[in-house]
C-alpha cells in the first residue's frame, strides 16, 4: 500500500505541474503568438521523458538486470547516466521543433 501511495503522489505532482505549465503557456502572449506547438511544449517534453523512461526501463530489465545485491548500485547509476544522456538531446531537439526563434 505504501508504494502505491507514493506512486499516486508522484503521478499527482506530475499531473499538477504539467497542468500548471499548460495554463501558464496558454496565458502568455509570446507563446500564443508562436502557435499551438509552443503552447503544448510542456506535454511534448513530458512525452519525450516517457519515451526515454521506457527505453531505460528496457535497459534495466533486459540488458542489465539486477541479479545480485552487489549489482544494485551500478544498475541504478547506469540508469541515471543513460536517462541523462538520452533526455538532454531529446529535450534539445523537441525545443528546436516546438519553440521557434
């Protein structure tokens, strides 16, 4: 029950922050003048994060699964590094596509 409660709290915080970003974007004249893509930018960044999360989960479960206690730290560190290396370029590309100069 405790893990489900923490997961629900994380999802609630994620949903609330995404909605707040959408409300702010919808009220900003500079973003509205740049089109619908600029307004939906928070959703696109979140979608890129979900895709990176799925790829990293595949890495954690199939390519480098934790089979013993001494592999836990290395597996977590590897997931953090891979997530960072995938999400930074994904965010850069998405920003270039949806936030024009």
